[in-house]
């Protein structure tokens, strides 16, 4: 079953999904840290 020479489209889909998940996680962490920094600045300002 795994002896087919042509690459499966599932692998490409999985790589695209992992890249999208990584981008979403990076944007989410940056957004949360930016809100945290903005809250600290608003508290000390």
C-alpha cells in the first residue's frame, strides 16, 4: 500500500495544515503578548 512512487496529496494537505496552524499560533501568541504589554503600559502610564 505504501509502495506507490507518487506522493500522496494527503501529505501535502497535512504540511499546508501544519503551516497554517503554526501561523495561527504565532499570530495568537503575538496578539496575547501585545495585549499584555498594552495593559501593563496602561497600568503604569
